[in-house]
């Protein structure tokens, strides 16, 4: 039996300035700018395959979670979505952060510090990994304190900051 059908291969180069917006409903959305090279194949068997990487160079994600109010996260340059076959199940490597300025108490002294709090989204869309992140890039002492904690401890502090706007780590918290 001879199998007949269409075999189509379409290579697409997406300019780095291309903008994409995805509406996630209820005021939630992702808006990105980026580019890359993608190949779309339609096989004689009727399969649709997508391969390639879309690299993000700018963007934001406005999102709320059950206990976290609506936040606007800035997507880190170099984040990407990589396709390796199934167009509906790409591999994600996206870091998105929000700058939060809050009080910090150390040795009975209170001062203000800037934190980058956010999420790392990894793995495939069907088996997505979500990790909360917290950094104090302008504060060496606080960053060193965060570096001594496990990823789970930093994640808990990040969620607390997203919910309350407060840093509750270290000596007495804020």
C-alpha cells in the first residue's frame, strides 16, 4: 500500500522585535518581545511538529495566584520557549521578577532595601516546574544571608513577600 499525503516543512525566522501577547483571562496576561528560528512540519501521517527556540529579550507577565494578588513581573532577557515536536507542549525556561522595596530590621535597626522577587518557570508545559525566587542584588549582607538558605527557604520568603510585601527573614524580619 502506498501512503499518500502532504509533507510540508516551513522554516520561520522571527525577528527579535516581534511582540506576542497571550491573554490568560481575569486580567492575567503575558506580553513578550523576542525572536528565533522555528520549523513547522506537517507530515503525511497528519502530524504537526514544531521545533526551535523563541528567545525573549523583553516582556512582562501580569499574574495572580490563589494567595498572591495580581502582580506585574518583568521577564528576564534570555528566557525562552523551546519546541521539540508537540507544539502544545514546549519546554519553558522563563524567569520573571518584580522589584519590591521594603523595610528590613537588622540588629534593632530598620532600613529599606530593594528585593527582586519572582518565579522561575521550567520544564515542559504539561509538567511545569514553578519555583519562587528572592534576591537582594544591591544589598551584599542580605544577598549573602539569602545565599546560605536552601532554595525551599528562599521560596517561602519570596511567597511571603509577594503576599504581604514584607521581608521576614534574618534577625527579626521586617
